[in-house]
C-alpha cells in the first residue's frame, strides 16, 4: 500500500499522529502533517487506514501499490 498526504488540505488536528505515529508526524512550526514513509509495511496498513478515516480534512490518501 502507498500513502500520500495533501499538506494544503491539512488542518493540523493531529489525528494522523494519534493513530499512526510511525507513519505520520507534524511540522513543529504549524502542525501540518508530514509523511515519514514512502511505502507502508503490512503492519502499518490498519493504523494508516484509521488515520485516513479520522482526518477531518480528508488530507490522507491510501491506495494499493502498483
């Protein structure tokens, strides 16, 4: 699986980090999401999907790797 983020949509709620701290972080200056990985490991799928579902701005996109 592959994950991408739209930093322009991010509202800095922190739900991504709360659900998948090994995949997401937030910038210190404004709290905008930062992606820590390019490709998800199998043990990160569930937490990343939870983070995407919890994002109030719908700024996280999870898709099958090609």
